[in-house]
């Protein structure tokens, strides 16, 4: 592999430095480095980050290749600056056996655009009745460490306890989709003023918060790791903050869309805003931003949920829940966290690379930008401003809530172990 010299980039937003990549590794970081025979990338004004890591991606393959495939999803990931994604288990068939997680893992290897770490189902068929083959999935070639029934909640407390006990043996983590099913039957949006005015079934905050409260207590009782998926309410923040103050092994993620969008958008009845958990209030959004800034929420995860046109271009009640997010995540975080002064770029590197990699126990990712480290890197132009045009997405689906919205920042280059997957904003 050839040498690459990234010249004059602001490493983690700091002073300009040169970064020399030799093969799969960062060879040298400093100023005035000799380019020699290296390909030079002039990066003045750009920010260099470790490759982003997503703990929560739906790649849809096997079974829903009309929405996304591992190839198209990893292309979208690379375009968004990601070098690793965790692929959720709600595929067809469900990723609840060693065979299925290995299939997803091998498809990721073949795609070559980013590393794909499969997430195993907690229960057989995501049905919440019987534990899946957790040990076999961990011992497989895929080496699964994260288990989730995402899309559904593990609502049976006994099964949740058993799962936490089981994964403790190999330092695994159960990632919970916190949604008490009885409290959300027929729910269409956040329960509050807007749902009352629109006459849509409300999704109360307590449906999320009650499960989180139960599960942090279970994790403490067992002495195991629990991770809260797509946390969305101010009350959830307080429960996680309390659990962490106790020293319990609890982590949490927030999506970009919950950092920016509110339930007021549902007044348009545009199903692009229909998502699980639902868009919440402005007060919730501000609480989530503060919690991400102070570390109560550990990381940003996209919950990239692609759907074909026909599943979103319909009446609200019939529409599928979910939004694509890989290609816009960094821009939304720049707008909501960096430009508001809540995080600097080093903080972004921590919340979008280091911490998600640590939670997923993903080796080789989330590492410092320093000599001897794997050359998993993302170069972003923070001065860029542009309207979101889903026609240019690498994802197979177009269900973005940001169409036509101006967002800051653009990923210009992504490197996976020294190999460029994105060059000058285009897939390599």
C-alpha cells in the first residue's frame, strides 16, 4: 500500500499537523513532515478525527435487501466518516444464531468500505420468550459482544436478568430498546400537547423510563453491563445519571435526530418524521444535548433505519418507523453540539469514536491519532454548508428527515486501515 501524507489538518480540532500514513498504520504525526514518495492531501482548515464508530446500524441484509444491503449500508457509512458499524439483529432471518451473524460479518468483509460487527439477538426470533444462542454467537467467527432485540424491547424481567447473567461470562453487553409494550399500544408519536392536538395515539416518556429504571437495577444486581439504545427523554437522562453515580456499569446512546428534531414536526403529518422512539419535546432535546456534553450519555449512535419509498410514502398510521442517518450524523452533531459550544472536536471524537468502540469492545477503532495506531481516520471540512439532497446518498433508501435542510460540515476523506474509502467527498 502506498504512503499518504495528510498535510496541515487540525487533529481533533487542535493546531495544524501533518499525519503520515504508511500501509495500514499511522507512521508519524508532526509538523513539516517530508512527503517523500507519499501522496499528499492538502487539508488546511480541515479537522482530522479517528474513524467514526456506530453502535446502532440497520443494514437489513439478509431479508430486506430492498431497503439496504451490507454493501450499500457500508458505503453510506464510509461516506459519513464511519470506519466501523454494529449491524442490528432484526433481519430476516433474525441474527439469533452463529450462522446468521457469521453471514453478516463475511458480507462486511467482502464490502471493504467499513468494518461490520454483527449484533446478536437476545431472544430467539426477537420474540422475547427464549434466550438466543448468545454463547455460540460470541464464539463464532463474528465474535459477537453486543446483543439486542432492537426494534422490540426485552420486556420480560426474568429473561433480561438471564441475558445479563449470561453475557457477563465473556464481557458482553445487552443493548436494550427501552419500550414498555403495554404503555405504547397503538402509539404514533410522543405523548404530549402535540399528540393531543393532532388526535394521534401518544407514546409516553414513562414507557421508556420505566424499562431503563428496571434494567439499571437488574444490571447492578447481576454485576453486568447494560447499554440503553436511543435514549430520548429528559427523565431517561436522570435515571442514567443516577445509575452512573452509583458506579453501575450502565452506558447510553442518543441519535442525531433526537439531538435536533422535535415532535412539532409531526404537525406536517409527513411520515419521514415517524420514528421509534418518537421525536420528543424541545425540553427533551436540550436535556439530551447537555447529557451528551457532560458524559451522562456516552455516545452518538445513528439508528440508521432505511426503508423503501413505499413504506414511507403513505398515510402516517401505515408508515414504517425509522430514518436513515449514517451520511448526515456528523453534520447534525456539528450543528447541535460543536457550533453551540457544548462539545469541541476532541469531544466529538470521544462520543462518536472512542466511547462506542469501547462499549462494543471493538479493537483497532476509536484509537488516538498518533504514531503506531491503525490508520482509521476521517477528514471533515467544518466550514462547508450545503442542503441535504438524498438523491446523492450512497444508501439504498432515501428516508431522511433533513431533505432540503442546510447542514454544516462535509466528510472529504475516510480511511480504513490506510486505504481511502472516500476521496474528495466521493466514494473511492
